[in-house]
C-alpha cells in the first residue's frame, strides 16, 4: 500500500526541524554577507551560492548530538596557475577574523563549526564569461528564493528559476565545470554543483515531486541501519538513488520499492563497484571512495536486497496494518503505526450486531393496506 498520509507524517518527522533550518539560514547568510563585505576578498569574488543536500532539498534531520551542515560556494577569479594550497590560504585570515578557533583546513574546503551548524566554505575558480553569468544569476535567485521561503524548501517543486534553466540549456555552460583547489593533492579538481542542482530539479519534476522524498527516505534508512558500512553516503548515495529511481513513479512508496529493486537488478551482489559519472563532470566517478574498500559495497548491496524485499512486501500488503508494520520495519519508528484493525483486507465489523434466527415459527407480516 502507498500509505500516502503515513508517508507525509514520516517525511515531516525526518526533515530538518524549524530550529535547524533557522540555524542553517543564519549561518550561511552571515558567511555570505561577510565575504561580500571583506575589503580584500570582494575583488576576487564573482558570486556565492549554496550547494549540497540543503540546496537540493534532500537533507534529512540532523542526528542527536550532531549539527546540520551547509556548503557555501564562493566563485572567484583566482587563476588555476595558483598553487591549490596558496589559493585556499587566501581565505585563512578571513576565517580567523570572523570565526576564531572555529575553523579548520580541509582538503577541498574550509570547515567552520558553529554551535548549531557546520559550514563548508568551498572555494572555486576559473569561470568563463558564460559560467560567470550563470553563477551570478543563480546567486541572485538563490538569495531571493531563500529569503522568500524563510528557508522552508519547496519539497515538491525544487524551483531553480527560468533564467538559470535557460542558461543550463546552453551546451557551453553545461560543459564548463568550476574548479576546487585540493590542498592535499595540490591540484584543482573539477566540480559542477549547478549541474547537480539542475539535474535534481528536472528529475524531481519528472517524478511529480516524489524523487527528493524517495532520497530522504532512503538516506534515513541508511542512517538507521547499523549493518550498513560508512560508504556510500551523502551525495554518492543520493546519486546512486537518482540513477535507479524510475521517472514514472506515482508515490513515495512505489519510488522506494522500485528504486531498491532497480539497484538489485543493476548491481546484483555488489561484487563490482560501478563507475558512476558525475553530472557535469563525466570523468569524475561518484563512487570513487567506495572503490577504496570494495567489500563495503557487497555488504551494502546485501542490505539493499533485503530492503527491496521488505519494501515490496509493504507495497503489496493486503491491509493497512500489514503495510505499516513492514514500512516501520524498513524505515524505523518515525513511520507511524496503523490505526486500522483490519487483518484480512476487509473493514472491521466488530461493532455490527450479530444476526440470529428465532427458535419458533413466526407468521409473516404483510405491509399495512395490502391484502
């Protein structure tokens, strides 16, 4: 059963709370304002925008004792001839000034840990004229959109804006990634967060708004399954779900079930970790980190196979109670219990008086006024 109202309750329970959304809003807005007002960095800055699960509307509620996170991309004119470590170092004084003892160097970003949110400052470089116009348009739309929605993402539309979508149709824009300075490897890595956002928007539209909720549900399943390995997680897991989620689904329940079954059909027992090209950067393997420990993918696929069986059982269940019980086994106790007393696919008739026959003959009574 698709259990529409139960899934609405479940999804409300696993989305970021209002408090978490406010913390994310305060954090990223303050960071972006400070970047724009910095006397030294403003000359290098083309635009800033948000990426990651928060921007794609696929984020789930932060676990107890953990903080929500937001990725803030700052697009700069720093040439790629600059050493990666030196490019990142241009932002260290800024970080120390505004976030003393709360920031740290990371391989591909600067991590900022606040009391209620984690921020990743992602520095990128080298946009052409076409890419520059795209990120400026996106930055302007992103700011207005988030302000207007008060950080309550559009979970059914994932709007991106007509200007950016029109630019996304241009072949040149789609072929041009941004570049992140990788301090550990001393190189510039290509990335295309705008392509990821546009792809998610299109996929969600194709599935009548169900796709991002399928992603959230399966992320929740992953977090709450202790048998699963660490990887794939985050965006690699989301990307894997996106490749396997059919576009003709008509409910979240159907989407979860068919996505899990498609994973099993494509990757079987998980003996081979597939190459999954990233959106906008086809040379980048999204599952690269998973390949570092292939045995993890086998464990992952074993759990996927069991989850697919259980999801199918829940979807095909004959009664609301049987369906809810199976969904709760798969997704945890945030999925509501069924209030139905039906056990055999029929409505309960417990309150209906029983029918009995008299123990002695009774003469028939005809309607009054008739012979």
